[in-house]
């Protein structure tokens, strides 16, 4: 006991030595060494083993202060964690508040076995629940301290085991935490120059050489962590006796050895981490935690576990990734495909194989080869197995399933890029094959590969051996399948993610984008086939939509099924984003599909939750999706256009899934309400939604032939709600050093940089402190929101010179959505100033800006030649100006009644205008339109005092500032609206007299008043609010006086607009009930009229 008293006194002296320190430190930090020494000494004194407490201060994640390793009998095991708190913080975590409480919610999930110690006392927890009583430390009166309670606590801490893992769901969440710890440790090591850091860099090089040639450091840390974690799980769940020494603890090396026989690729992929002793030692804490967790798995219970959502493994990787890396889950498009959708897709393809191609055994036919190029955890291949077995049993009897399994083992392939889901797919598919055919020697043909990597240039294996040879063989196997194996069916749910053109590494699509295509004499890539058509037929801004992983997978699958291996029959069935069905950038993909296929079947599942008309999705995502099945019966003439069949699946998520289940269980899955799709090589694959009356109206684009994308700044700091802010930002930028300028500028991977020379200007890199900025001018930022822009082409990505060149005091810019769906509210808005790319509704900007004039002098109207004369003749008018035509169109389209009347037709992009043949109604619409343009341009355009359109806006009774704003609201959380009292609170200010319909006024889903205010908060809105640029962080520090009037003007504009809605609705009814001028009777613009004018703006 004397020895323990010495330990106690040593602790007491160390703890209180800080009391007299000249420079006091943080209370928790002062406990680190004394507590570590005390716990280590007590464990040694009680012969419990040798305790190693590893400090965990290097990572950003919520991590306890220490990880505990215990060495006994030559074996070291990870035993749990220790969290330190200040002496005045209780060790009863249920009493914690604020930051400590938030930390506890995370920590009690992540650190299953945990000691909380505040220097005075300690408490042991398991899964957040206390184990035993608190134990005192010798913080006071060390001579009288009783060590027994703390010794008992430490004994329990070192002997207690994690709670058993008994379900797939529990395994996914607990494994995610431990795997993320290993990944984060590796990422940290890769930034170090220590021997361990150098060893980590060596492991990264090995990974690139043998597993993923284009991997980034993040890819390596990610991949090898998942390989080890999932490999250990495979060993636990699949191997007959993985714990070779029978000590109840499954080590990394035991697991690796256990899976070599049935998953040699995963076992070999341990090598870049496990076979590097220095690196292995550096991650022993994290590997130890994985060993402890996997040793707690109850294989029998996990394999039999259920999930209320369905088959547990279906959700495993999505659940894992939601904890392991939520952002990667979102970016990688890792969302499980609902089983009803999978089964419907599989049933349709099976029906086509049997009934169209004469393959009676469907997927199990010995001449059918099936590939899922993005298999995830194997959902589609497993559904293919189930469908094949059902058909085989019906055709051949009970033994049919064994016969089908033998064929599937040889002819069903699955590619997967991510090691985690690859391991799960391998496990599930192999288990299923062996269930169907117990005597089958072969495993599932699951290949760890990036589908989009080049199939050319296999690696030389002659000089390799061991794990390197296994990994090289896997890469070569993938290349052979891609290059040589004919495929009948390509089916699956490839990832959806926008990709930067210059991106390299995992999932970048490199070979599809610019790789040499086998058999081609030219260097033209697969992607070039669709991009070149887009370049010839659409504007540049539409091309960006092609740089998406799902587009790359479509192109790859079309090549693999229809182009790489001759003229045989083939099917491609994907569920992907539906933007390619009608989007203007996808004309080349649609043309390609129509040329190589005989039939295109489209099941449009909708689900756009980002757009103007939110709709339920079958996935937990915002992007609308569609199932598209491409069918080629055999040799096909490229000059014959494929027939398109279309079916819309509507309703709630549950209703859509029930319709999918009906298809999956139908003997004729392609029966139902299909309609013929459009013809024309580049036309949409989705039928237009309007009726005959709609298509008889002239297109908006045929009245005003020049449409142009708005100004695309590409960064947020050159735009501000107050000009003064832009001056301050420029001043800071100019004064910055050459090394700091790129970060302030927000330099993208493509486009202008600080070194770019733009039209005679000095490069921004050479700008020095005190340099005068270019003009700061008014800018049409959003509908009804005039802001300011630094009009300097060096800071703007695409300034649209033709818009600035045509700017004048007579110019107006109409904006809408020309290539996206318009939702409730106005179909057209207007700006007196050059508009932003996303002016209309804050997103979905395209070729949406319609200037009234083509020149600064307002002498050349942007109206189709001879249209004014034709209208004047048909209406019997003596005169008709460009302003009259613009006013008529605006009078019809700028209020909600038009969208309500034509909501169905407007679901297909392409706005049309009902033009009355009644001169009186024409005049009424022109008068209304001029009033609305004057109103919506804040009385800066179309002024006419004789028509009550003066230089001031109409008054709104009772509208005014009740309280001035002294403190600028930080965010919109400090803004609130009281509809009962018609009062808006902005920070500490108040505005009265704002009606509810004004507060709620929207433009295609963008609520105008809150959006206007959000840009004028301290934090800002949109990308500017989260920007790391020091220029974006120059935000308003007060409510500018000019905003007081501007805000009241906004309310006046919206109030007066809403007051015109009944008049507008009545007028629209009269026009639609009367005679209309047919589009067929009006002239169409010539190609030259659609081109932007060539002129240099004086402002630039």
C-alpha cells in the first residue's frame, strides 16, 4: 500500500504544481500527464498488465483525449478511451450542458467503453450508460486516499467487452466510426514528415501502383481503411475459423489470412498498410479498435438479422456511409435503389430477353452475359439471380435453380469502385450462389475496378509476386472483361455527380472523356461523340451538364452493349437522373441512342425537389430520375431512328413504388399506359405536355429571336447589395500580396485566374495597393433585387459583352426559364440592368435573358423581322412599336394567371404566347404590360406621366418603418413576419403594413421578400455565406440607409403587382376565349437574328 501512497502523492504534487504556475494553462490540459501517470502506475501496481495511453489530439473529429492499449502476455489490445474534463465539471455526463452536452451525444456513440475523469473523480461508461460508481482520485488529502474504488474502476475498464454486434444495422453504424478513425489517422499521417508519415506516403504509392492508379491521398486513406475494415468483417462472417489461436480476439493478420482463399483481392489490398511495419505501428490504436469491434460480432445473429425496411444488406453501405462520410454519400450518389424499382427493371429486361430475343431462360440463358457496372453492395445482381432462378424453376423444375446458378456464376459480372461495397457485394453474391448450388466451386464474378478507366494496356505480371501479383491480376481481369467480354445486358444505378472537366482520380471518367477507343483510327473519344453534337447545336453553358458521372456511364454502357462487340442483340437498363431526357445539352446523347437502338422505353419517375415544382422522389435525393431501357434486336441501320415509348409514373413515393411492384409482378411488364415519344434525332425522349391550342401559339423565342445567358460572375465577392462593400473588397484585394491574391480571388480549376490577361487590362496579379477599381454599376441580381457589380472583366467568368453593349436608359431585359420548368408565379420578370445568369429564380439559369434592343442606341429591336408589320396588319393598327410588343408579352406572362392556366404545358420547357386578334384586347394588354414593366423596373423604364407612370412608385397605405434597424440581423433567423399584424421584424427594426400575400410572393419557388433580405444580413445568403474568401467576408456591418427606401420600394412594387392580378386574370380569360393569331401566320426569325450582336461595350 505504501507504493500506492507514493503514487497518490506524486499525482497530488503534479496536479497542484500548476496552481503556482506563472502562466496558467487550460484545466483539462493540465490533467493530461498526471492522470496518465496515475492510471498507468495503478494498473502496473495491481499486475493488470502494461497500460499505454495514447494522446488523441491530432484530429478534428470529436475524439476522447486518450485511447487505451493494454499489453498482457505479449499481446496488445485496444481497450477503450479516456476523456478528460476540467475539475469543476462533473463526471456525471447526464448533467453536462452546452458544448460538453453536444460532445457527449457524439462521444457516447463513438467511444463504447469510456472513462470520464475530471482530476477529482472518474466514471466508467459503456455505450453511454454508467458502469459502477464514481471513483475518487487523490486530488485532496492523498495520505488518506483509498485506492480500491479507482483500482476496481480500472479493472472493469480493462476487462469489460463491447456490447455484442448482433445485427447488420448495428454493424454498419459501429463499423463506420472505427473505419473513419483509421481513415482520419492515415490522412493526418500523410501530412507529416516523420518516419510514419514517410511510410504512409509509401503505402499511398503502393496503392496507386497496384489498386487505383489515379487515386488521390484521400482515395488511398479511404480505400485502404475500408479494405481492412470490410476484410475483417468478411473474415468474421464467412470464414469457418478465423480466430486461429482461439483467444476470442480476431486480429488484422488473422482476418487477412482467413479471407485469402475466397477473397484474395481484399486480402492482398491490406498490403499497402499492413505490410509496412512503421505505418502499421503508427495506426495500432485504430486497428486495435477495429479488432475489438470485429471480435464482438456474433456471426450467426448478424447473418440472420432483419431490418424493418427490408433485406438488411440492401441498406448496409448507405447506412455505413451516412456516418462514415455523409458528404461522400451525397456526392457519390450512394443511395440504395428501392427493391421495387430494382425488381421492376429486372423483370422488364428478363421479359425482353425471353420474349423478344428468344432466350427462354432469361438471365440464366447460357448465351446471356449480364453486367452491373456500378454494383454497390450487389442489389441488382442479386435481383437478377432471384429472377433467373424463378424462371428456371418454372421451366425446368426444382433442379432448375442449381442449373441457373451454374450459368450465373460464369456469366453474371459486377464492377464496383469502392472497396467497402465491393466486399459486401462479393459476400452477398457468393453466399447466394452457394445457397442455390452448394457444390459450386466458383465464387461470384465481382471485380474491384473503376468502370470508366481505360480497358487498354494491361500490366505486366511476370515480374510481380505475392499480393502485388494478385492486385495486378485483378486490374488485368477488369481490363479483359471491359475489352474482350461481349455483354448482352448492362443494368444498374450508376452514380450521379457533376464532375469537373479537369478532375482526375477515382470516378473521374478519364478514359470515357479522352481515351483511345479500340478499333477507331481517329483519336475521337466516346465522350466526343456526344459533346461534338452539343457544340454544334447548343450554347456553351449547356455543355456543363454533360460532365456528370451518370452521363459517362450511359456512354460507356452504350459502347459496351452496342458498339464494342459487333451487331448482336443487347439491352441497357439504367435508372439515372432524368435531365438527359429533354435537357438542351444532351442532344448528342439522345441522337446516339436513337441511332444505335431499335427501341427506347422511358419510365419517368420524376422527383424534382430542387426545382420550382417539388415532387416526391423514390430516392432520398432532390434530383428527378427515370428508368430508361435501350433495346437493340440485332443488326441496326444507323440511319433508322429508334422508336421511343414513354410512361410517366406519378404520385407519392409510396404510390410510385407500388406501381413499380405491379410491374415487377406482371407477366407483361411493358403493358400499361405507354405513349409514343417525339421523333427527331435530337428531340427530347419525353413527350411535350401542351395541347393543340398551346402548340398553335408562337414561341416566345420566335418573337424575340436573341436570347442570351445572363452574366456569370463565377465568384460571389464582385457582387454586393451596397457599392461601398465592393470598394472595400477591391481595396483589400489590391493590397494583398501576390501569393495571397489567388485565394482571395477564388481561383477555380478552369477559367480566369489572377494571371489571366484580359483584353488590354493589366493582370490582376500585378495590381498594387491603391489601384483604382473599374466602375461599380447597378446589376440585375435576382428578380426584383437590384444590387451592384464590380464591372471588371478580369473578375467575371463570363461577362456577356453583348448584354453590356446593348445597355442603355431605354433597354429592358426580360428573364424567364427557357430550358427548365416554370412554376407558380410570374413566367416573365424584367430588369432595367444587365441580369445575372440566375436572375429569374436564383438557379437553373440558362439562355434566359431577352434584351428588347440589340444596340446601345435602342434603334435595333430584338424582334423578328416583319413581325411588327404582320401584327399591325392583322390587328388593324396604325402603328406598333417594339415597346408595344414587349409590353403585350409582359402583360400576358408576368402575372400568375398565365402559369396557372398553362401549368401542364409549361412542364415541358419552351414558353409560348397567346396573341389576341382583337385590337381592343391587344391595347388593354399593352397598357397593362407597360404599367408592369414600369413598376418592376422601379419606375426607371417606360415612364409616362400622362399614363400615371411617373418617376415615383405608387404609395401603399399604412406601409412604413415603425422602428429603425440599429443592429443588423446576423442571419434570417433574426427576421420574422407576423401576418396578423402585418408586421415584419428585421433584427431590432420593424416595418408595418406588409400584407401576407406580399410576404409570400414567389417567382418559381423563390420567395422574393425573404430572399431580398437574406442578402442584406451579416452572414449573407447562398455561396457567399459559406465562402472562405477574405473578400466575401467583407460583409455589411450595419443596415445601410439606402436600404430603408429600397426595401419600402420593393414592398410597393409587389403590393401594386398583386393588386393587378384580378385585372390580369380577367384579361387573360377574354384573350383565350377570343380569336388568337396562329404561329403559322407569323414570320419566323432567320438564323442571323438569333445570334448575339457583335459589339464592344464602352463600359468594358
